[in-house]
C-alpha cells in the first residue's frame, strides 16, 4: 500500500511541476533558465571540490559546506513556502491516508527537483574530496544517502511545524524578506571568502571539529574518519546522522498527524479579555504628541510593524545601512565616511510616503482641508521616521568609528550624516507629493506596471537633489580638512550639520505642503493602482 501511495505522490509532484510550466511561456522560460544556471553552478561546485582532493585542511571546508547546506534546507521553507506545493499536506486531508505511509511518500517525492539534485552534486563532491580507500568509498555511498535524507527531512519537519505561520500574514512577511536574507548571506559569504583567501583554510579547523558531530555534516565526517582509520568514530558519526533522520521523521510525523486531524483555528476570532485589553491599550503610543501629529506618527509606525512591504523596506535599509560600513571596516578597506550610508538608506524611506497607503489614502485626503493640515501630515511622517533613523544612524557611525579607531572624525561624520538625512527628508517630502506611485500588495515588485519611470524619477532624482543640498556641508568639511589648523574646528560640523539638516527639512516640508494639498486627487489616483 505504501508503495502505491509513494508512486502516486511522486506522479502528483511531477504533474504539478508540468502543469505549472504550462501556465505561461514566461514561467517556463524562467524555470528552464534557472535550472540551467543551478545545474551549471552545481557542476562547477562538483569540479571545484574534486580539485580540492589532497589539499591541506580541505576536509574542514567540506564539513563546513555540508553544515551550511543543511542549515539552508532548514530555513528555506520559511522564506519560500510556495516553492514546493507538496509542502502543504493539508491539501490531502480529505483522503484516507495513514501518517506513516504518507511520510514515506512525501519524503521520496521531496527527492524530485532541482534542489535535491544540487545537494546531491555537492555531497558527492564532498565525499570525493575526503574519501581515501575502498572502505571509505563504500561508507561514502551510505553517507551521501543519509546526508541527503537528513536535509530533505529537515525541510519537511520545519515546514510542517510552521505551516500555520507560512499560510498567514507573518508567513508572507517572511517571503518578502527572503531577498534580504539572500543579500545578507551573500555579504557574509563574500567576507568569509576574503578572510579565507588571506589566511588559508587552517582557521576553519576549530569550527569543523565541532560540526563533524552535527548532522548532516557528521555523515561526511564519517567518511573522513574511515579514511584516517578511525572506524569506531565513523560508526558513531553515521549513527548520529541516522538518529537525526529518525528524530526528524518522528517530529514530522507528529506534526503531520496534528495537521491532518485538527481544525484550522487561524481564522477564528476568539474575543478574550486579553485581546480586548490589547486592542484598547496604546502602549508606547501614549508617549507620542497629542493631536494629528501623534496620530499620524502612530499610523506610520504601525505600517512599519504590520505592512509586509513597508516592513521589508525598513529591514532591508537597516541591514544594508549597517552591513556596508561595518563589513568594509572589518575588511580594512573602508572609510569612516561610509557611516553616512546608514542615513542615506533610511532617508530613502521618506520617498513615496503616500504609496504605502495605497487606495486607503482617501481617508488621509479627507482629513486634509488646508495647507497647514498637509504640513502637519508630512511633518508627522518625517518625525516617525526620525524616531528610528536618528539613533540608528548614530549607532552605525559609532560602531564604524570604533572598528576603524578614528575617533577624532566622529563629530564631523555624524554631522554629515544628519545633514544628509535632513536633505533626504526634504526631497522625500517633495517627491512624495510630486511623483507618487502605487506599491502592489502582492508579489515581490515594489512598483505597479506603468509607473516605473515615476519611481526612478522620485528616488534617483530625489537622491541627486539631496546630494546637491548637502554640498555646502561637504564643502565646509573639505575646507576644514585641507586648511591649516582647520582640523581643530571640525567638531563644529556636528552641531552645524544637525542645524543645517533640521533647517533644510523644515524648508522642504514647507515647500511640499502646498503641493500636497493641491494635488490630493492626483495623488489618490496614482497610489490606488496597486
């Protein structure tokens, strides 16, 4: 019976894949192109690992790669829940299927796809790197199968345990943030590769000594142990991988049973005293100013916490604003002025302020009856942004200065950051009124079709204008640096930059308010297309 179920589930997955590719030529082309790129990369990885055979400390690198591969299988279902439609077993809830045969069937079906093939290539290359002798080759076959099954079972267990999350709004938030995870991971890999190129593979040995006992890397460690003649250690490492596989399947089976037998209560609105208290409590909102300013600030901060696209933009800006200066400082190639990157990344969030409201902007427009109302609206949105941006920009500047040890330039860099932030708030308020565009609520695109040019003009035109507005502060900084005795007065750039940033922000808000009040219908039309 289980064999029949396994064959049916495998055919079902192949049918889903085939029918998905038939939906459109663009999707088929994208899938084929991505498959070719993944397979080419897998072939290069396999060739590179084979060439590492015999290299000193190559075994440590291989163990680390397999550990990272297993971690990738564990977290990918959280960020790409739609990548495999068979990850949702509740679609089979109406069928008379028992948990154990279904687990085996889904496990076999999970081995079908580009991801498992890529993993298999990397595992084969890994064992080729460390296997020496006939016994090691025989153990390598078992190790590759165990490691692959552990990776797949890990993904299945995580997906089953978090299925309610993946199908909720928070799950969509995670999917939107997947690009950020990839970008941060790429920076970490790049930094690690540069460090390895500078100091060699020997520094991986301490980490690899620990990971050799962590599945699925322990399976590859068993091949290495057999090659070194440590058969008892190899048996223990294989047993760890086999035990991890059994534990993952058990956990997966329990979650699968719960999903298949319990009702979905995610849409039930249970009104409890706690829920009532949470809805009535304003928390930190009580610290905000009274009137329209406090209300608008609270709404903007709630967008940051609840709206997936706004949250993704904030997290991306926060992460990149920190990664660029700090990673360059750690690599020894950075400049303290890179700390201004944090203020620049967060200042971009002022652009297209009304786009995040989408069609609900009509409620905001109904409350704006004068230019004064428009000014207060824009000012409150800028203040909400400053609540996070000011301390964050200061923190990044201090951290960058600490890594470079150039404390004498801290005041001037912080002053430049504040001036740049003020210029971007000013230009962002103006472009929000002049070049608004709609942000689609679904998918990964941040601009609806037909408004791409508006987005380019708004963001890059505003950034160029902000750079020009900062020119006086930049010129003063250069003059103090090159003039005799000028360095003694660079500390004045901190209060001067702060005052200039505040003044230019107020001026920008004053100029943007009349345009906002006069263009409310046009703004509503522009931001309602998503």
